[in-house]
């Protein structure tokens, strides 16, 4: 069995240990020391990273017999020094203790039941058994949590028997049947007492700050995303950089961002409206030419370099409205692109698949319009000939 120093002292960063086993497996070495400062993961908290005698621990896991396996690239023996990645450890301590605070205060003040939580690398989350969350209540919860952080309350670790725990106000008793303990309890003075095997700060003030980042609707409830400690500072760095970029792009200060964006949106809407009018006029001019060509040749043909399917469809519909008995064949693109055949429904249904086959494409349609994609637009003249043969 390996002694987990972090169970009694989450602040421990380095320990000296004796190697019990060192076995090779698939080119790596599974090392089991008699004690370790690394948390092997569990209870919703990821495993620690760290080193043994300066070598990176590539993986860590607990065996059924209580031995903690540390995976290394090279073998070790005798006495070794195990060091935890302290920055990552502190980060997870801040997130985990913040989760205890949020869960306990959400239950106490709002009656929200926590059903799961995840301590992720970028942002953490708690799942509540709720239909919805009022943003006002969420803000009140965030304020209450940060009041507890500022109060710098003691965070304690204790070990008790099952009998002792039954008489205590412990928040979670979801323990495996047959497990006799001792059970590890993590307490936050005046707020929470919970069964937990993870690492935590020693006082709530070490969390620094907790920020709610948003919510997500789930089938079984609401997920609340949050960040604590140094993650909040990193988040602020990102937001400040983004704010500076927006300010440069909008040529204004943060207070005027929304005004500038509203003006830009209005300008876009006006431009889109003018563009629709101009496109309709252009389509009308093209249709005029197509109608004259159709009178002469029986089939009108038009090509656009830009593969704009909506524009082709607009031309086809305008043409059909002006000449129900005429046939128009439209293409768009360079070597590959789009095609539209429009005209009397019976003629189009017969000629459309033929044209698609000639153009090495595929498509479909109804009500006198057949459209699709083509891989060989250079064969458009052959397609026109095939349309003629299918209809005349």
C-alpha cells in the first residue's frame, strides 16, 4: 500500500519515498513507492502531474491493493524524491474547494441539489437538478460564495468511523456498501462538511475569487460553469486582450461598443436591403436578354462566374413567371459549380437528369425547376444539346 501524503497534507509539494516495486511494461516502468505526494485522481478530481527524481510521471493510478503506480520512462530504485506540479495542484485545490462552497451554499440558500461536478482543465462545472435558474439567483449565489471566500474560513480534514459519521451533519453519505472507513471528511467552517478524497486549500481565502461563467441546459438539469483563483485572472487577461482588439476594430472605447455595433448592424441591414433591390434589377435585366434569346433559339442560356445558387434560382423563377413555355439553362462556377434548368414541368423533368449526367453532376427538383451541382461545367454546350434532344 502507498501512503497518500496529500490525504493529510494537501500543501505538501515534495516527499522522499522508498520504491516498493519497479516493473517494466510495454517499454515503460511501473513504479510503486511506499508514499507519494501525488494525488492519483478520483472523486471528480483529475490526477496530479509531477516528477520522480526529475523524471516526468507519465501516468498514475491506484491498484486494488492500495498501491499507487507511477509510470516512468526509466527504472528507479531505493529512495526517490517525488515532487508535485504545484501550479496545477494549487489550481485544482482552488477549483475543488470552490465547488464545495458553491454546492453547499446553493443547497442551503436556494435548495438546489448537486448531481455531478467536473474539474476540467479550462473551466469547471456543477450540475444541478433544476428545470431552470433565475440569473438573479445565480448572481446572489456568486456573491454569497465570494463573501465566504473573503471571510477566510478554515478548511479542515478529519477521519472518522462510519458510526461517528452517522451522528454528524455530513452533506454526502454516498459510500460503497461494506466500506468501513476511516472516512475522510473535508469541512468548511460553518458551511459544509463533506466526504471527499480530493485536495483542498487550507482556508477559503486561498481560493481568491469565484466567478460564474454561464449555464447550459441538460436533459437532467442545469450545468453551471465557473472558474476560481488564478483561472479568473487568466480569464480577465483574455477578456482584456479581446476588449483591446474590439476597441481597435471599432475605434471606440468599451462604453461605446454596443452603440458602435448597433450602428454597424443597421448599416449592414441597409446594405443588404439595397443589395436585394440591385440583385432583383440585375436579374430582371438578365431575364430580359434571356427572353429575347429564347424567342430566337428556343432555349436561353446564361452563365455566372460566381456560384450563387440563390441568384440562379431568382433568375429561373423570374424567367418562368415571364415565359411559362420557355426553357432556360443557367450555370455558375468555373470548372465545377451549379446548374439550373427551368421551363415547363414535363420538359424539365425529362431533360434535367439528362443534363446532370452530361455535366457529371446530380440534382433534383419539381414544379418546372431542376437544379444541382456539376463537376464538368465545361461541357455546358453538350448539356444544351442533350436538353434539345430530350424535348424536341
